């Protein structure tokens, strides 16, 4: 059972680790192709948040966001393989921040083909979020081992 659990965690985390490795190799000076794809979606997202909530989103360098995402995926995936709920929390945080920005199906009309593609990817990420929440909940529901106390035997005379 222990090996199967490790194998499942390793296969699950490979999605994040391989993605982080690829983005790291392509990062370059400006953040690479990930930053070029992320920049327009981030700008639309910040305008949407500003107009809807009336909150001004602070200016952030896109390459810093991409670097933070790479770090969260790499470190979180590695910790997740080791069975750490902190790794699952990092991956969950990454998905919570990046998923609504990258897969912005809400900016497209329902009849457009982009809507279907983005909505499918968004729901796939929601399924991954559900798996991570399940892992964290199961990890927290298992009681910690308690040391067995030695029972002092009474001496008989």
C-alpha cells in the first residue's frame, strides 16, 4: 500500500514538476513564452476585478509572477511526492491564483470555440483542486501516533 500511495503521488505531482521544468528552461530574461501568454490575460483579469470590485490591483512584473508559479509548482510537487500537506497547499495556492486568469472562459461568448476549450481546462483544474483538497483532508483526518505509555506493574511481595 505504501508504494502504491507513493507512485500515485509521484504521477500526480509529475504534472506540476514537468510543467515547472519546462517553464524554467524557457524562462529567459523576460519570462519566456509563459509570460507572453499570461500578460494579456492578466491585464484583462485586473481590469475585470477593478471594474467589478472597485479595487485597484497593484502593478506586478509578469516575470515575477511566472517565477513564483514555477517555484510553487516545483517545490509543491516535490513536497507532495514526499506526502506533505504543505506541498499540496502550495499546489492548491498555485491553482487558486492562476486557474481563473489562464482559463478565462467567462470573457467569451458561449457559442465561441474558445469558450468550450477554456471551460474544459478550467473544470479539469477544478478536479485537480478537488483531489488536492481531498488529500489535505485525508492527511488531517488520520490521527497522529501516540506513544504507548508503559504501565507500571505493581510489585508483589
